[in-house]
C-alpha cells in the first residue's frame, strides 16, 4: 500500500504542477454510498468538480455500503478518498467499537460537507410514536456496516433497545418501499434534510418521524458520543409532519489517505471550498448549503490532511489542537 501511495503522490504532484491536459493522467477513486443516497450525491459532485478543475484527473465514484466501508478501503489502499461520517472517522482513527481491528491511521480529514440527521420513519397509525415503541418491531437500520446502521445501533444499545428490535439491513429507497409494503415497521436514515427516501415515504403515505432527542439526552448519549449533536427538523419539512422533530446529527465529511501529496490535497480543498466550488456543490444538492468556513471542521475529531489544514489556515480559520496535522 505504501509503495502505491508514494507513486500516487508523485504522479499527482507532477500532474498538478503541469496543469495541462497533456500532462500525465491521474486515476483516483472516491467512495460514495448506496444509489440515490447523500454520500453518492456528494461523491459524484466532488468528482465532477475536480475533473473540471484538473483535466488530468480521471475520478471514479465507487459505490459502497457507505461510511465504514469507505474508511476501511482507504486504510487498505483500495481508494484514495471517500465520504464518511465524522463519528465513524473518529472511532476508526482511535480503533474503537466496530473499528477495534485498527489502527486506521491512514485516515485524514479534508472538511465538513453536510449535517447527517438521524431520522426514524414509521407509518401513521402504527402505534409507533417514540423510540421505545420500536421494541418488538422490524426496523431497517441501514445497510450492514454503514454509518446509518452503526449510528442507530449505538443509540439503541445505549438506551437498552438493541436486543428488542428485529434488524433489517436495507436503506434508502429500498427501505421506503419495504415500509410502504408492510415488510418492515420503521426505518432509520442518517441523511441530509430533506432526503429523497423520506420524501417518497411521506408523499405516498401518512407517516411519522420520531423525536429521539429527549431520551438521548436523558441517558447521556451525547456524553458517550461527543461527535453527535442535537438537531431539529422544522415542521413542514416533510408532507404531513406538522410538528418539529427533535433528533440529533452526525457530520458527513470528506476524508482522504494520509499518503496523499500535500499540494494535491491543498489544491483539491481549494477547488471544492472556494466560492466557485461551493456554488457548484449547491447546484448539485441543496444539502451542501452548510459547506464553507463557518462549518469547516464541524464534528471533525481526527487530524486534517496537511494540505487541507494549510487551506483552512490561509482562509482565516484557527485550528483547534485536536484537528491539527
């Protein structure tokens, strides 16, 4: 892996310095998530922008199970970059929980992309109105091993409900379809607000979204997992959901291999987070509306790549100790 990383760093530097179509082609991959999910949208948007900015680049958007798989594949040298949840990145870097087989020391952060909000959806009239009502129910937690799955598993374990639900490992549109067809009783999303799967569910059926914040706070969930933070989904965001939903969120972040050349990471960060790049990302998805210096390191609790740190410092951001390279 280290030989491949060194060769990649040299090739990237040559291509960036040459700055022309005639320069050496550079092949990169970025890990997304399931089709139609927020991860894939961001991965495709970043890939498109970077290929426009650097004609030498040929970037493949890799489908995957999401956050955890992207982290593992970056560590294994199978991908150069990916989208991940800040929580998974923190746990992986510190060899905790599902990542105790680490260390995952080849992982570095570039910056915050969007707030990934925990959303649990059930049918109106099902009797499911709060988290405790999931006991004895079939619940789609997300794709196995994904950030969506791992995050809700943490909450359910923390409040003593994990062994009381029947887990189903589907996500996104598939989860919406199964809920509408009665194959499951509820499903969890860890996505931007609004997201396509939940728009589909709430447009087709009368549905409810559970408020989980009160129980999470009362049981010390945020003390145990400091990378999560409270979030309110405003009333009216989804059809038929006429009251605020009080829940919590993780952060979707852009991560890369530590072996990536500093100049490469700097130029890519600049391309995506300068004004033109932010405008491009907002055209790709309005979920990107929080991107920029105000939220640059929101939720990030592992080192930034030196190239990204250089960009954010030049932009005027004072970096706290825990994210400095």
